[in-house]
C-alpha cells in the first residue's frame, strides 16, 4: 500500500531535480558565455594583456560556479539548520536552548576563520607577478 505512492513521489522528485539541473546548467553556461564575451570585448578595446583578460574570464567562471553550486548549498544548509532548531524547540525547549547556545561559539569561530581567509585571499589576489 505505501510503496507505490513513495515510488511515484521519488520519481517525481527525481524528474523535477533533473529538469532543474538541466535548466540551471544551460542558464549558467549562457551567463558565463555572455559575461566572458563582454569582458574579452572590453579588455581588447582597452588593449589589456592576454593573460590579464584570461584571468578575468577565469574569475567570471569561478563566480558563476559559486552562484551555481555553493550559493544554493549554503541556502539549503541555512534552511535545514533553522528548521532543525525550530523542530527541536517544539520537541524540547531545553534541548533547543542548549543547541542554540552551542551555535554561538561555532558561528563566532566561523566568522573569525572567514575574516582571516578573506584577508589571506585578498592578499594573494592583489600580488602582481
């Protein structure tokens, strides 16, 4: 009785996810192509070095890859975290409060590491070869 509806739901979820992945791949590929074309066109008129133009196009690809892969994962993680906390509070207020208190040092550590990483990345990217 329960297995058929579950299979239908799983197949529907699979089809929707596959369709979304195909759509996103096409969308982000077009976005990379358009931004890269515009960048190369502008840099050529500015008579920039080929290696600089290539580096800028590579950075565009990395930015689009981030928007395609990392940003949705970050949003999904935040939604999962908030949803888990809400459910934990409904289940047991004390356990929810303890978990919320445990999040504070984790968030603080992530901020400290993120700031250091940002500074290091900025320093490495601002070096001239």
